[in-house]
C-alpha cells in the first residue's frame, strides 16, 4: 500500500539486466517466459513485526499534516497468525526442467494440506484484450482460464507464477481461501453483480501442498489437459528462428568491460539487437541538456534512458568514465523504432541530452524494443486451465447471459 512519505518504510527495486534463465531462442520455450525478473523490496528503516509494508506510489498526493504524529499502520501478531499468510515458503531458482526458465522450490518442510503461498487474483473479462499484438501478449501465459470462458484470472502471489507444470507428479494444487480477506460472496453473485463488485485482490487463491514437501523440493502444478495438448502441438511444429544459435543476449555481455564509442563501433560494432541504457533521468526532469551524471538511487526501467557512448576517459579513481548522449523518448506509450535508436552524427553536440562522467556501472546492455524472444512470432501462448471446482457457473459461456 502507499501512504505519505513520512510513513513509507519500503522501497521497491527491480533488476536492470534481463535474464533468459536458459529458455533461449534455440529451444521451444523461447519467448514463453518473461526475461524481466528480480524485483524486490528493501527496508528503509527498522520495521517492527506486525507493521504494514508501505511504498511510495509517487502519483498520490497526501496532506502530510493529517498524518503528523500518527502511528504507522500495524496489526497484532495474533491477528496476523489467524488472518494472514506466510509468504516466505518459496525459493526461486533455475527449474530442474531443462530450458524451462526459473522454478519455485519449497524453502522449508511443508506438510500435506499446508498453504504454500497465497495468490490474490486480478480478473479480466476477455482474453481478447491481450491479442492486440503478434504474438499474443506474454501475460496470458501467467493467467488461469476456465474451460468454456473467455475470462482470465491473473494470480500475483510471490513465486506463484514460477511454479512449473507436471501432470504426472503434481505436488501442489489450488483452492479458494477460507480467510476473511477472500470475498467468497463474489463466487455466488450474478455475472453483472460480480463485475460491479470485483476488484484486484478481492478473490484470493491458495497454493496448497498435495503431499509432504521436503526443503528444496521443486513445486509442480498440473496446468490441465488443454495446456498440455497445446504445448505438445507447439513443440511438434516449432522451428528455431534464423540465427538462433548465434543470438546474443544482454546477459552474454560483460557488464564490466570497457565500452566502445560510436566512432569505434564503426569498425568494431556490437551485436545489432543490443543497445546501451544509462541509469539517469531522460529528457524529462533534467535541469539542463548537459549535466554531470548523478547517482539516482533508482533502478526502475523508467529511470533508464537509451544512450550512445560518445567518449571515455580515465576518471580520478583509475576507472573509465563516459560521456553519453541520451536518446529522447517523449512518448513512453510507444516503443522507439530502429530509426529512433540509430546514432545520427549530424545532430550538433549542443542540441543533445548529454551526461558527463558516467561510471561503467550506470550503463547496461538491453535488447532493442520488440526484438526480444517475447516477440518471436512462434512463441508459445496458452493460459493455465483453471480447475473446474474453482469455477463459478456464471463465468462460463461468456457473452450468453
């Protein structure tokens, strides 16, 4: 949740570099998982047990005077024991299934029937809203879909989306929560009433252990026969894209090596699908076009700007520092094109947005927009089948009411 900045106790950070987790474009899994991974929370202060975690949404306005002297929100440990969930039962590591990306593993012994992790869901009326691009938006792979329904249910509990599939030996299943935070009355409403009252997180699933689980055991959920058949068909027809074996990912690049300038790249270019991004304010929110680089303390994608390395020199600490030209991106709702990203030497230096004395650690390799595996035309897309016993009848046969 968010509160005035005087009551914020947590900061979210996200990983700068994308990772394939082994699901590379020379395998059928290419493009079927997200490469963006690693968001985590960092405590800004000592947080007493029972305190609510709060982050700054940045776009909410509060009157700080109303909260002056007020305690930060908290609940008793007895209340949390009765009405809360443990969200620390899962470790994220490389899956034991080859080329399948990351997997979820039990962090400790879990007994049969024990809740592994809660999974609040966000509900979407129609899967068609994610079909406005080719291939269909990757988001659908992380959703549940009832048979004979166009609705999608996105579970967003910690680690839930990384539980791999097994129809032969599933060790976790899904159930609706019996706790107060789950609004069970939504499951008995009419279709129109449901959409009038449902909100993100008002329905809460629970991942439960189907048998006793040992520490370090990978978790497997049965995605259902529809998903399994779709996967078999995909593997049977899949062919790698041209050049797949020699494709270079950002994780293949050395994030410590000396960067070549745009002039040096004329003779020794980098892989054509990659470009550098600088951890700095873009054209928005800058005091001037030319500025000395400053530590932003932020690691979010929207705090990064595509950039070209114009020059480098040895800094006072014996490490290289760089002069970079930022690539303007005024409309963040629209991806930059190849022409936008191409370095244009005809633009005068005075007219560029430039950062000076940028350390190497602030410059990262990323794939150019719309070139990553997620956008491969033959990427696998199929929601997980929602178990029949979780489906309300009014959700079926969408459109016939």
